[in-house]
């Protein structure tokens, strides 16, 4: 963010790698994306979509965040296969999803973690005037209230404007497949594109020890108080503060493809049962009506 010498809005900027501006980019036009009314919650998939994520997992991630309260979900395409684009377009058409095609000629192996740092900060500034809260999560992560059904209900209780909170930090929990699924989550109506239960409904046990160190948490953010964001760490504008969400109130659920903590003590937890009906209805509607 730059301090402007006047109150007039600039129309162009250019970039330079030195303060003398002896070398600089071409002029870059500025677009002002400030809607009349903000939505409450936005979510950005923190990595660009390459070709390694299957369509069922994408749909489950969208439906889960929708159930939690997301009103805008943003994806970044980078060499994304046509079946994923076709599925995501169904959500774009209903106004829930925004899909941005970077179309950068760079291979998957040449960029770190599917360009997550660029994705996170681009999406942070795109949502700056559009949403009161934004979350950046991976395809196997969700910020889940434990005492409430939605983020709206949760934040109404814990966000106190006078406290100047701009980061709401959720501790991490790892979830395990022990051969038990949530009741009502399978089988669906027969459908060639819907072949397995969503991963979050297949894993009904979590590690007893919750991880709350700064390198493993994920956050709901209020963009107005954020300078920039990495995957787990946030740089707050001076005067804004962090709220540590108690583990009894909310957790970050992590459903890693590889079970990285198989031998830790586990507890059975059916907290996601409250979302099963809505999510399964949404998945059947989208997956069983789409021809890939």
C-alpha cells in the first residue's frame, strides 16, 4: 500500500526495482472494484488449480465452504483440465464462485506450491472492498465452528468491533479414516461422477492433541486490517489485533491425503454431522447433472 500525495485517485501505476526509477515496467491501469455493499464472507483456494485435483474433491470443498457461510469463493486457473473448468462454471453461473485464469506459461515444477503466495495476496486485495471477512485455505482444510452452525453466528459472538480484531486464528486438528463414515453421507443416488463419500465425511476421528503454534494455524481475516499474508502468518496493520479462537469454539480441520499422524491418540468427533444433508444435496445436484 502506498501513501498518495493527493486525494485524487490514480489511474495508472508503474513498477520499478530501484528507488531512482531508472528502470520500470510499462504503465499498468488501475481498476476500482468497490461495490455498493460488502458481502460477509469470502474464501480463496490458496493454490492455483493445476491438474492434480479431482472434480469430486473440488465440489466437496465448495459445498462445505458454502455450508459454512461463504458468499464468494475464488479460484485461480493455471493449466486446469476441462472437466474441472466445466464443474466450476456451474458454480460461477449461480454467482457463488469467481474463477480467474492466469494463463501463465510456466510449468507446475517451476513454481512453489502452485503459486500460493501470489494467489493469497492477489485474492486478499481483490476482496479488500468486497468482503468483511476472507479465509485462505487449501483443498483439504476447513475452518469449522463447533458451537455454531455458520461463520455468521460464530463471528457475531466473538468479533467485537471495539477490540480492533483483524485476524481470528483457528488451531489445527488432523483427521483420520478409521473405516466409519458420518450417517447419511453415503450412498447417494446412482451417478457416474459421484463415486465416493466426501473426505471430510469419511474421517470421523481427529488427533486428541490440537496444534496451535503459528506455523500450523489458519485464520479468518478482516482485509481492512491486513498488509499481506503468507500461508500461516499474517502481517497486521498497526493497531489491529489477533483473536485466538478457543478450540472448544472452532477448529481448522485438516484432511491430508497422507495421514501424517497415524499413531497419535484419537477422539471420535461427529461435529460435521450438522452439514451432511445440505452438502450431499448440493453434491448430487452438481455432480450428477454435469457431463464431463
